[in-house]
């Protein structure tokens, strides 16, 4: 009877270990995906530089529009 109880405990431990191993593999997969997303995403500094560049382009286009308007319509 003690041997059967021991065998049942060993089987239960084996199943628990397999579940834990499965969870560890899932966690590792999520960490890998998270790292890949972090590597592929833009940083706050990247966005700030891009925003500044777009603003410069927009401002330049606005100045060119005003120059063109003053040339076409004779505005000063």
C-alpha cells in the first residue's frame, strides 16, 4: 500500500513538473516575442526626431506656399 501511494505521488509530481515546464516554455516564448516587439518599435526619441523633421517640412511648405501666393496674387 505504501508503495502504491509512493508511485501515485511520483506520477503526480511528474504531471506537475510537466505543467511547470509547459508554463516556462510559454513564458519564454512571450519574452522572446516581447523582445522582438521592443526591437522593432520606435523609441520616444525616434518619434521626437521624426516629429521635428515633419514640422520642418511642413513649415518649409507653408513658407513656399506664402511665397507662391505673393508671387501669383501680388501680396506683400
